C-alpha cells in the first residue's frame, strides 16, 4: 500500500480528526468515549472488520466513518490528524510503523511493543518524522495514583521504603482470546497486560530500576498464559516495589500499601472510571466523574489497629482519564508535552522483559 501524503490538517479552531483502529474492549470502552469527550478532538473513523462492532460504533457515534482495515484508513491519511491503535498487542508495532510512515501522529494502547528495543525503534522513527508517538497509560490518572503522588509530593510519608501495588481479580474461568493466549507472538498474559500498568506506575513514582525478580504461574485449568504473577523491583533510589497481578485472587489485597519513614498509605479498591465507562457513563456528563465515597478512602498514618489499620482517612482525589487525551490534544497543537513518551514505555518494557527472564530462569536480573 502506498499511503496518501498527509494533508494540510484542519483549519484553525476546528477539531483534530482521529482515526481509531480497533473497537473491542480497549477501543469501544476506553478510547472512543474519551476521544469524543475531549475538546479539540473528534472521532472521525473507526476501523473494525466485524459487522457487529461496526453497528455498535455507528449506534454510539452516528457521524463516524467506518473502515474494514487499517490500509483503508491510511489511504485516508490526508483527512486525519491522529491515529489511535487499540487493536491486539501483536499488531501495535506494525500499525504504529505504518501510521508514522503515513505522516500521522500516533497513540498506541499499552503495551507499545513486545520489547524495549522495538519501542525505541518506533520512538526513533517518530522523532525522525517529527511526529508525536504517545502510549495510553491511563492508570497514571487513577484516583488512588493521583492521591499517592500528592502525598509523596507533600512529604506525608517521609522516605518511602516499600511500595506494594496489587491489580487483582477473581476470574477462575479463563475467557480465552488473544489476551490469554500462550502464543508468544500474541504478547498475552497478565505480565504484559496488567503488569504494564503496575510497572509503569512504579517507575513514574520511584524512578529507574536496577534489579528485577519475578514469579509467573499459570494457575487455572485450561489457561495458557500467566494468570498469577509477582514482580519485585529494586529502584536506584533504594525503594523496593512489590507488584502483584492476578486473575486468581479469591480475597483481594489492598490496591496500594506504601510504607515510609514517617507514615504509610493503604488503599483498597479500584478506581471507578473503568466501571463507569463499561456501564456507558461518559466523562463530562456527571459532576462526580472519577470520585468515590468516603468509606472507600485510604488511610494515612501509623498504628496497629486490626480494625482501622491506623492513621486518618485520606480523601481520594478524583480520577481523571480525560486528562490523557486533553494533554495529547495540547501536544498536537504545540501547547504542551507528550503525556506518555514512547521512551518511558520502552523503560517499562525493559522491566517486563527482565521479569519474564527472571521467572523463566529463576534468577534476579540486573538492568
């Protein structure tokens, strides 16, 4: 395919036109609603070959154009200003490469690639072409993560010694599909799925990693890819991160348990934004978007009470997934920075690769 050269772009003041590749869970639940809710962006085209998903896209966005494959989208590159890739993991690198070569800025759902080397090659191509390449790491805008960043910035916990992060679920029956495939080409399993989130958060909070240890297991009958994984990181800063991702957790642990020299922070429960999006709620339609009730707030302080965990309730800041695409829109307009640069994703992929090696060989991997 020879893509059409990029066009002159929208006229001043008109919204940037977005092509979305993929309308499964990521595309329909996360990307499309967030794009549509962002001032300065408009969902122009959805790419999906499945008739039922085409019908769904048309029902949810009556003015959207449809394409059956990415080649058809790239042939329309003159009429687009951004491509978002929300297709299966194994397609991320080839589709991002094609989009950049077509002269289009790109947002890619995590994981950007299967390896840090591939991610850096994409970053180099984007830099060569002078185009934005950003990675959708929406969990940087989770309510608990934003609250923890505030506590750290204010010095409430002192020097952090240990960061425990859990993204656990109870799904004893595998769902199948590429996300749970044992084929390495699919880049499936929890290490690269939920692991992409918890590793990214740990790096944002506590910086580069020097050592990685991991345990990955396939617990459920019929499962093919890791569904119960633990990752231990030693950061150059001295912080140790203990990260858990699992589909086999019958009793959920705290989402965060952060222990410092002055106090700790313990928070249970997941950010409510994913559940709201799955239920069809949309950002901008409710004043309480991303908020949670007081009984779900975490606690800050010290103590040994088995009932309260010690400390005081800490109001949870509202989660803000819309902030990601708002930042992308500003970056494309030349008025802000890329919210998640590809090289940051490459650093997280280095850790995930090291974790996979550690679990396979039963060794601690030094980066």
